[in-house]
C-alpha cells in the first residue's frame, strides 16, 4: 500500500541508534533473504538494508553518476504520484569502489531524497547504467528505457492480485458486524474515508457502528483481519508520532489476551502519498480459551492518522500459518489507503 522505510528489527534498534550518532561505524550487511540474499549492501542516512529483503518492491538501480541521480529524482516523484498503486520503493547505487559511498551519501543528502537509498559494490546492472525494476515472487522484472508507465501498470496488477488469507477477532470498537452480500472485494468506508481490497475468495462483514469491517476467510484458514477507524488517541508525550500511539494502544489491548509480553519484531515507517504512518510486526502467546492450549501468534498492524482520525488494518494468526501466508498478507496490507481518491 505504501512506500516503506524500514527502522529495522527490534533486536537491532540499539545498533541503529548508534548509527545516527556515529555514522562512521556503518558497515556493509549481508542480506539473509530475498532476491539478493548473500550480497552486501550499505544504507545511506536513516535507511536500512532490510528494505532490500522485501518480497514486493519497486526499485531503481543505477551507477553512481549525475544523470542517474536525475532519473532517481523522477523515480522518487513517481512514488508520490496519485496515479499509481503504491508499493514499497527504494534505490540502490552501484559503486565502483567503497570510497564512493561517502560521495553518494553527500549527493543523496543534498538532493533531499526521502526514499531508502542503499549502496553496493555488487554487480546488479549487467553492464547497464541503470535498471528500473519490480521485485515480485522472488524475481526481478526489469522495465527498459525507464518506462514508469509500464512499472505503474505492473505494480497495480501485483498489488491487487492477492491469495486467500485471514479472519478476525472482535475488538472493543466492533459491534455486531453484519455480512456484506455484495461481495465487492474493494471495501470503501465513506464515513471515515479509507479503503482496502479483500483477497480473492474472501467475504467480509461491516460493523453496525460504521467504523470498519472484518474478514470472512476461506474455510480452514485460521487467520484474522480487520480494518477500522476511530478518533485519534492522544499521547501525553507530544514527540510521539500519532500512528505509533494508535499501535501502542492496540498492543496494550492485546495484552488482555496474551500470556506474557507482546514482542515487537519490526518497526516500519510508511507513506501513502504524503501521509505518514507506522507498520509493526509483533508476536505473543495467546491464552487458550475453554480448555484449548495456549498458542504462539504473530500479527502485523498498520496505522495512519488523518485529521484526528486513526485508520488501521491488522492481520493476525497462529505463527506458522502467518509465516506461510506472509506474502499474501503483505499484498493485502498494501491495498489499504487512508483516504478515498
């Protein structure tokens, strides 16, 4: 649904904080998964190399050079344009030597790029000066001649093509949802102005109070999903980003169902156009009910705040089921928009 800026896994936050204070400590990192698993990357500024592990993303790869940075400017403008389906987006600068990293970082800083930018000495260009590409299904599809129109069409198709996933447990804001018989996969909430596209094979129920909807999944799929809106919850600390405050409140609610603490596994900053949000992946042990055993659960929640209204989408399920459907869950969340176009 959005351009993502990875803050990194929770276990790496202290190290990331050191990078803000001491950038000279930055070292290349070897990716553990994705199409570039085993390759070295460095992040520029507050970026994180984990963005390159994303299973779905638009990416501009180029050699270090002025004309290519001009194309990068156009690529970033494309990520904020209203006529494309947003997916994670980042750039990779291919360097001739390690010394060019500092020069590239200065250029990126001066030009004010906001998307994540990485550098690498790996050969990702096959002799070309640049590549405009889409990462999807563990493959890299290239669009010749910097064809942003073709990229727009491709990401729109991929973002809407999601496989079966989810179901949802009630939260305090949901009251007696009723089934939507229209079966239109695109759910639009006119009251709070947000939308999401449910996966193929799914139905959904609309809450009577009009705050959102919960998913009705294919039989036998024990995942949970919900999209909703509510008045923004305020923090006593004015420095807290509003989307973070909404997620924190939801995780506090989850503690009523959990054995022990909620473990936050990753924290992302997300953008849909100019609207900034947060995206967290978390896990916890859900307490068993009516003689059922406790079970490890994993979830993902994304939140935006627009004009005092919090807008959220959440997916949860047993840990192994969540892992098996992680790509489909990601595609589903990318269709969430905190506005109506």
